[in-house]
C-alpha cells in the first residue's frame, strides 16, 4: 500500500489563491480535503490576505498622492 502524499507548499499556495478567486477543480478540492492539514491552509490564507490588504492600501495611497499633487 502506498503512503498518501501531503501537499507541497506550492500546492497549498495555488489552492488558496484559487479559493480566493472561487475557482477550483473537483479533483484538486478532494485532494486538499483528503490529504491537506487545515493549519497549513489557514496560515497561507492569512499571509495572502495581509499581503492583499497591504497592496490595496499601497495603491490607494499612491492614487491619493497623485490626486492631491
């Protein structure tokens, strides 16, 4: 019997990004739920959320800077 393969960091990253956009194949979703660990997905999700919020804030600050000048 073969040992179940855990998802790599790249697999987790692509799954979280796909979830943020709401597109994920059934095969990939089943792989994530059967072999993944929630903690790994939660940590990557939180990091990506913070990066996303920081990027939006930076774009808004940049637009405001050029709008005033």
